[in-house]
């Protein structure tokens, strides 16, 4: 199979599963916020499959902007049933992170540990960044810059997540609660306030670090400002993903400037992460 890098998913209506060449609650096991129940998601997926689904090279890409609820439900269905937040390897299904149950000690500051969702709440992911750390917010980042008030909306209220000092979040997969390298079938993310085409991407890598695919989140189409993009592969080939959320990190000295005169800056936050069950690499 030949996979072409740099593929950008095209939006078909508000949600699409496209050809590619290339939350759960943090206090429990059920997704929160806007979502489609699994049965409804299956119906949505079936509807999308009727005439609008095209598949190439065994990769499906789901993307949406505006009302992203149907697209997120479809993506969940493609990955399978939601697994509990427990250590160990499940035979299939998916895991989710929506940030909302992160405790106060790691909220509204730069103290969020990159191994939180493998040690504190085992979900098989380790975060790193070339920046200075990570920031989980329950206040829309106004604790960083008061001018961000109203800038970033949530899909699953009330928290969002970014890297500090960088727009890059690297996500490595391990068997939940361990250091055993793992692979997944896919990964998708909700983004808040994508203002520029190609500023916000997810790049997928195999277990050997080879790039498989890059997809771009669509620009926000309405005042809510939410976008979603995710890819599902035919087998467990993804060992790591790199999220690039916008082109400028949040900071006390910068504001989003996509449409006004002057230097263009697109500040973007992440919400729900949705990914296949991390299982030991073979």
C-alpha cells in the first residue's frame, strides 16, 4: 500500500468520511457533552455510507465543522465500543479523553503531567511537547490572557487543553497503565477556533516512526468555532500522532488575529481526543 503524505480531508457537508492516500468522562466511563448515542451513531454511519462514503487504501477520514455531533458519533462507531478507564489491554473498542475530570491541582495552570492519562487515569497515552508544558483550563484560558474571554468554546463542557510554548502535542500510545509500546487503529480530535486552512493538523506515524498520513482540521464555519478530524486505518498501525493546533501558542502577550490587519495568528485549543484501544505492538 502506498500512502501519500500531506493529504487534506475535504469537507462534504457538515460531516464526511473521505478517501485518504496517505471523552469519555474523566470521572467515569461515559462520554459527556454533545454526542450521539452509539445506536444513533450507527444509524448516522449507515446514512453516511449510503452514497457519501469513499474509501481508498484502507483509510477513512472523518471531518466536520459547525455542528460536529454527527461526525463525532460516526467516528466513535468506526472505532467501536467505549472501554472503561482501567489499566490493561482491551480486545478492541476505543478510549476517550475530554479533560473535564482533571482535578483542580492540574487545572488553570501549566502543571498538567504528560503521563496523567496513563498513570492517574489509565488510558494508554503519553503526551510530550517541544514547548514548556501543558495547560488544562476550565476558564477558556482567561487565566493566561483575559482577552481570550469567549474565544474558545467546548464540545464537552467545560475544559480544554493546549501545549504551552508550542502548538505541538505528541501522543504516544502504550498499553494502558504500562510502558509497553502499543498501536491503535485511529485517532481523532475536536478543535476549538480553527481560523486558517492547514494551520491545524494530525500526523500519524507507525511503530517505527514512519509518517503514514497527515489530515487537516477544517476551518470553523460558525460562531461556535468547533471542528473535528480523525482517521481510521484498516489495522492497528498507528504508534504515535503529532497534533499541531494552530500556528501560534496561547500566551499573555498574543491574541488570535486571523481576519484583522497585521501579523496573522491562529490560536487553537483541543477538546475531546478519541482513539482506538491501545494494544501491544507486535
